């Protein structure tokens, strides 16, 4: 809109050209003002100001010009054209303003509807459910296994996954180059050829080194259960993984016998698989136990009658165990305890038993998992079954 508001001129010269200029100036002012119209109110004010019957600028101006003009006919024709032009400009602008307002109202209505919907609180709708994580089946199994022994008064211990050759092998009576080392294909930390063998680092192949760490730091009697991760240079298949978990146990006291071992493990298997499960012990070999045994449980799937799961034998082999080899106690004479004293593992007075079992194998049995890889897949379709 022009900033100066149009006023009718005072005519001093009634010549044709001066009258024509007056008509042009009026139309010019009108056309600028009409372009600035944006609302219905403004349109109405404008209509009264320009088209009002008596006071409207178009009629008032034109009749003044005509009255003043020498050439009335020419001025009359100019008035006719002015009326047509101004009415057309006004109609066009009004039309545009109406259209703009209509579009705006549609847009605003949809925004308002949107806002109304967002702010609308329907207390009858169900809440937003957030899925709550659960313990991984391996963690759960490991915790359950550990809890069985904790309930018998065992303390719970852990040890490092990167271990020295001494704790993983030598102290457990696997001497250097002994063929028993071949039963645990090992991943070693590279570039340690300068060190003596017993100080070289490797990924522990079992949780048994924590037996040694425990006895080095604590005098007997002791009972400890050790859950943890172990590593072997093994190919993956449906039942093997190069990284897996074990739960280890150690009990050392005076007068510990093989019966104590049998009673403890029989109880543990019943606690884990149900009270109808039976156990049996077969001679086996581990360098750090003497005698050593493999433990079988009656097949919890068929109750011992024979099925596909137990390869129709009625029994499933589950863990290794034995009485602590006196050579292991003797090897403790080397390192000192944390308090600087040598631990009192006098093989004439004390004895002990130990056991170790695979967590994956037990979890696969408990939950009917056919492929060990499922535990490590991170696949929610698998994991959500343990909710
Ligand atoms: N450490 C053995 C392994 O990984 C398992 C084992 C056997 C642990 C007998 C023991 C034991 O404590 O007494 O194969």
C-alpha cells in the first residue's frame, strides 16, 4: 500500500489534459491501494472509502472533475472508464484475497486437528509397552549352577581370562611338552618367546587355573565355585565354540573323600535337572585329579529308557571331576600367599575334590537348544523365548 493516503486534488486548471491527469492520478492511487488488501475487513473499509455512494472517492472525485471540466463529454467518458477499471481491479483483488483466506483456513484447520489429536489424552488406551531385557540363557544357567553350590556354602570366585602358562597348565600338573596339553588346543599371546614358558600368556583353556589362584591366596579349608569364560583353538560346529563357559568347583579340607565328591555332584545334578535324575561315575583322566572321573546323568528327556537325545543309551555325560592330585598341592609350595606366608597344603593332612562342567552343554540340555551358535547370535527371535 502506498504510504501517502490519496486525497482528491484541488483543481486550478480545467483544461482537458489537467482533467485527464486528475483521472489518471485517482486510478493510480486506487490501483496501488487495492493491491495492499489482505483481509475481509480491509476489503470492506476499502469498498466504503472508494465506492461509497456519496462519499466514495470514485464518485465524489469523478463528479467534481466533471463539474469542473470544460469538456463535460470527455470527462464523462473518462468517468465511465474509471468506474469500469476500478471495479475490475477491486473484483480481482477481492477474489485473490478470498482464495488466500480459504487456503489458509484449510491449512490452519488441519494443523488444529493435528494439535488437538496430539493433546488428546485417552486414558482407556493401553500404555506404551517397553520390552524389558532378560538374563541371557547362558548367564542364567551359569548363575543357577553357581547358586546350587553357593547354597552348599561355597564362595564364588573368578579369575583372569588371559592367564599364564603356569596357572593354566604347569601348576595343574600339565608339565611342558606333556601330551595332556594336546587335549586343550590353546590360543597363545604372540611375541613372548623371550619369557620363560611358565610366564607366557595365553587365553585360559579352562577355569581350573582359578583353583590354583584360590589356593595360593587362601589356606585350607576352602570351598569355591568359579564360573567363567574360556577359550580354545577349536572349530565351531553345532556343539563346539572356540569361546565357551565353564563352572569349576574346588573343595579342600581334612578327610575329603570320593564319597563327598559323589554326594555333592549327585545333589547338584538333582538340583539342576530334577530329583529323579541319577548319576554314575566312570574312570577318566585329568592331570590335576587322581583318581579322575567322568560323570553321567540319567537322560532327563526319557528318564533313562533311551531316546535320540541320549543316543539310546539312557545316559548323558556331563562333567569331569576327581580328587585333587597331591602333585597339585605340592606345586603350591612355589608361590606365596598374598600375606607372604606359604599356604599350608600339607598333603598328609588335607585332601580335596574338584569338578568342572560346560555351561553351554547344560544350557542346551535344559532348554532343548540344538545349535550352540544360537547363544551367540544375538537374535531376538531366539533370545525372546527366554522371557
Ligand atoms: N578343566 C577340565 C577341562 O576343561 C574340566 C575338569 C575336569 C575340571 C576335572 C576339574 C576336574 O576341576 O576335577 O576339560
